[in-house]
């Protein structure tokens, strides 16, 4: 049994180096909701040193709201914004001795593209042939239809509604903070056949939660491997 453990990095709100010692894939903020060239470079260099897979965490151009507000961005504009983010991180990753192996939308863009076909298409059009990490919905359906690699993930530190979607952060039960419960849920999610388990890097105690998840997954018999490893070569 194999599974990946991913987290958001480069957002200037957590200990990137400590998380990179635990996770197997890093969703790196590309500067539109958080991060900078210097931070991207530091994360990519440490990821390369540790053998952690690098993914482009693309977002709406909205630093004031940390990319958590849905925006009505025209298709071509969003496509170019995604391409800019992927291209910037791609150049930095190559200079650091690694490369971008997958794409993951961030925040409001992540949730919007689960239902909005136009924005989902813009994300696809701006991201080359990269595998896409996410939850079931319009975007992943479009990824599959385009013959690209679909990577499915779950969130042990977030509550789910009856519809299988994440509960809004302002709803009771949206955040799971007990470390033992987060670790238990990580194993439960991995056993459903998901490609990856995500621990939110901007959550308090993210490093402790990630360590607990990794330990629980390994004890349950899972071998942890970064996303896109099969594409190496």
C-alpha cells in the first residue's frame, strides 16, 4: 500500500523546513495568494534535498484575502494567471534541481473549479500536461477527459458535509484539531484508495499534525511516496 502526504508550503505562516522533513509532497504557493520568489526558491531547494515532490499551488490573484474569496475572473485572464504561476515555480524548481510534478488549486479556486466548468477549463489550459490534485468534481472530470493524470486527496484535519464536500471554515466541525483524531482519519482516508492525504500547512500545529499522520500511516502499513514519482526520468 502506498500513499502520499501533502501540505501547503511557502505561505509564510508555518515552519516550511519542519514540514518538509515530514511530508512527501509540497504544494508551493506561487506568489498570487502568498509567497515570493525567495520563498519559493528556499522551499524548492529544501524539497530537492529531501526528495519531496514539488507541486504548483495556483490561486486567484488575491493576497489580501489569502486566495479564499471566489472571484469572477475571465477565462483567458485566469488561464494566463495559472500559466504565469506554473511557469514561475517551474523555473525556480529547475534551478533548485527538481521540477514541478503536479498542480493543485488553492482555496476559493480549488472549490470553485469543482463546479465551474469555465474556470476549470482555464486552470487546465494554463497548466500544460501536469497531473492535477483535488477532490471529485468538474475539474478532475475534465482532467480525466483530457487524458491527464487525476490525483485524488482527502483532508483528515477538516470536517465533511453530507455531500462529501468540505464544510465551510465558519461551520461547526469544519476544523479537526485533536491530533490523535487527525491521525486516525488520515489512515481511514488512505484506506479508501486516495492518492494523497493533505494536512493544512496554515493550521495551528500543522507540523505536529503532519508527524502524527505520517507515523499513523506507516504503522498502518503504508509506504509514503511523493506525487508524480512515476513520472520521473
